[in-house]
C-alpha cells in the first residue's frame, strides 16, 4: 500500500469518489468497509456528503410570508398586524435574554402575548426548535441566524441528496456501531466489518450516541456533555390530499391557523402546485403522536381541520400519511436545540476530539443548527479539519 500524499481542501472535495466512508444515518454507508484508509466518514446525510463534495440544487422558493387564518377565515389586517407584533415581541424577549447570557428556558422570559400566545409559542418553539419553549435554551435560540423563507427541491430533498452521493460508492444497511480513537488510528466497527483511518468525521446525530447505538471511545467529558444536552427535538409532517384548493390559497403557502376551539397549528398548502398539504407538528405533541397508534396523526388532523374550518371542508381530505422521526432508528428525532443552561455546549461539536475526530451535522453548527444549510456547512468545516489534521496537500492517493 502506497503512503497517501498530504491533502488539500480542494482535492479532498474533488476526490470524493476515492473516499472510503463507513456510514450511519439513513441506514447506509458510503464506500468500502474494511481495511485502513485516511478518512472515515460515519454518516451519509447532507453533512456526510458535504464533507466530500459540493453541488448545486434545482430549487424554488416558497412565498416569503405566512398567511394567517382566524376562526376559519383569513385574518383581517389588524389581526395580522397584532400577530406579527406579538411574534416579534416574543423573539426579542428570548433573544435579549440569550444575548445577556441568561441561559434560561425560553418560556420563562416571554411577556404576556395575549390571544396570540399559543400561535407565537408554536412558531418560536416547535416550528423553529422542534421543542416546546420550556425545553429551549435562550442562549442557543439567540445565536440562531434568521431563517429565510422556505426553499423546496422539486424532486424531493431525499432524492436530491441521494443524487449528490451518486459519484460515491454507496453501501446500504451498514450502520457503524463503534468509533475507537486510538493514538495513531481510528477504528470504526460496522455490521460488514471494520475500517481503520487516520481521522474520522462523525456525521451522525448525537441522539445515537446518547441512546448507546453508536459508541465513541474515549469521549472526553466536554463532548459527552454536549451529546447529553444538545438533544434532538420532535417535528413531524402529517401529509394529506386535499383536492380542490378548499382554502383558495397559493401554491406552497404557509398558513398560521388560529381555530375557534383554541387550537393553533401550521399548515403548508398545495405543495408544488399539487393537492398535497402538510400540517406540521412539533415538540411534545409530535412525540405523543409518534408514540401513538397508526392512525394518531390522521385523527389529530381531522380534529384540527374540523375545529378550524368546519366538518364539510375537513371531510374533503383524502389519503393521510404521518412521519415519525423520533421512531426512526438512525435519527431518533428531528433536529437539535440546546436544553436550558446548555447553550454554550454546542461549540464542542465544532472542535476536533483528540486530534482524530470531527463532528458534522446540523447540531455541529452554532448559528445554522436545524437547517440543511447548517449540516452542509458543518460537513465542509469538518473536511477542512480533517485536511489540517492530515497535513494538507493532494487527495489523489487518498484511498490507496
């Protein structure tokens, strides 16, 4: 076996097809799964793929402002203004506490938001953090960069990410079970054998480490603390067919709904111009629905739509499908948000552990956590850390 040449960042990305990647994530691995190589990437999602390459995307933008429905009708101008004012007031209160290093549950610093408290709580909590606000660190919240309007991939994000991995050798059903950081090599054990490397990029969610599904040894206290406190929340989609555009809304519009029965929820309408709609659920509600019977999501949907728009409109719903991310074995949750008191721990995920391991994933970005952009950027950052650890140079003989 030839001694690998040093790496450069550009060559690292351009030479992605040469990378042996022992994978976790969507139950798949990229690359060969035995022998000794330079860099082992555990995880085949956005962060893992980004650690190896860059690419463009066929994207289109959603409408840049949500519409508000109150008691089954579109909100009056004054109602919309009141809602936006309450939302901004809540954002400012949480952000101010975090900026002042008061790392508290976000719910504790909210002012009285009157009749809009539930809608604001959903937007700032489950929709942004995948957690109810009593489980959200004000510091972590305050550091998050503003999120732009939604951007959709016409073919679906999953298919798009799979296309980015097309130049790589993909192995399915090859989950990693342990990562051992030795003085000279990293040893990664998978169901299909072991692979050793000089460096490891761990692009798997911290929930797998916390649950004992993936062991990292040794994992210093600082990083174990981050694993235990930067936890994944719950966020799911209840997708359903709703023919005929019963609400008369534009394609891909996001609706904030305030129902007469007091229920508040978010609905994304006519995805891609189709009859497909989504009600978004997050936090404890999403956890409870995911743990419930198979029809739990459909039952909630019927109640929510009936309460907001009446039985006649709700009765036009066709097929229903519910996601259950907290039950997905290689995710165990949606995206990360620091628990109260743990806002400063996320930085640990941006550091190199024992000179041999870098983290990647949305959880490993201090300001873009919870986004595909953050996951991708963290993968590129982890690639740079691997290159530095291995001395820089050319990746042409990376896997030799």
